[in-house]
C-alpha cells in the first residue's frame, strides 16, 4: 500500500509540474510586443512558401559551413544512450532518479556558464568569443570524458552479477564521484549544445535561414 501511495504521489507531482508549465506559457509575450535592449522591436516575418523552403534546404546542403558542422551535429546527442545505459546497469532505482536530477542541474548550470561567462560576454569581440567558447568546450569535453573512461574500463554490462547482485546506491561511499560525473556529463552537454547553436546564429541574421539551420541540426541529431 505504501509503495502504491508513493507511486501515485510521484504521478501527482508530475501532473502539477505539467499544469504549471502549461499555465506559464500564457505569460510569454508575443514577439511583436518584445522590445530589445537597444530599443528595437521584434518584427514578425511572413510565412515562406513550400517551394521556397525546399530550395532553401537544397542550398543549405551545399553550404560548406554547414557540411563542416555535420560531425558536431552528429555527436551532439550520440552519447545519451550510453549514459542512460550505464545509469540503468550500475545504479539502483532511487540513485537513477538522483542522477537524473543531477543531470538536469548540470544542464542548467552549464548553459548559464557557457552563455554568461563565455559566449555572450562583452569583454571580447564576437570572433574571439567564438574561439574561446570552442576552446572551453573542448577542454571540458576532454576532461569529463577522460574521467568517464577511467571509470568505464573498470566494469562491463555484467557489473551487478559480479557484485553480488548489488547496484550502487547514493548511500554508498563510492557514489560521490559517480554522481559528480553525471552532473558534469550534462554540464558538458549544455555547453556543447549552446556552442552549436551559437555558431549557427553567427552565420546569418536571416530568421528563415536560422530556422533551416536548426532544422538540419535536429534532423542529424
């Protein structure tokens, strides 16, 4: 009975979060009511025609800059399956949930860090910020995945069978470093994703081209 109550409590919490999220959407201003910091007003662009979009996508696939970014696009979501597999294989249920919370926290903090401290900083020119962002993301990626690899080589999919059918719990003394790793997995992910979008946004100011860039990005993902 207690377990059933616990399950219903989780469901109720999710429903509250969903309804609050839906309600908060009504607080967002329409684009033509948004005034930028420089005093300009956001203009609504007329919808493009189907054949214009088709031709635009064909031209996009001939753009060497976008072709050069395809490996980055491909790698941007590739690791989720691996991290989820490790989470399921090694940790018990409550610890998986804790890892998911740490992932979300890491993503939020990572996005704020790369945005405010690197890519949108006013202390460097835009080009210099781009190079700095690339360097920062590269260093973070190498460090985080080097730590992940150093742990990965110590176990395989039969981890639980080799440890007396015991998953790792957040109560265990050896969990602290692994929880930190999951936090930084998604800290790294947010920095990487933000850099990808920032690079695309630096290539054009045309909203239709930007939409196609983002569409290609998500399609490759």
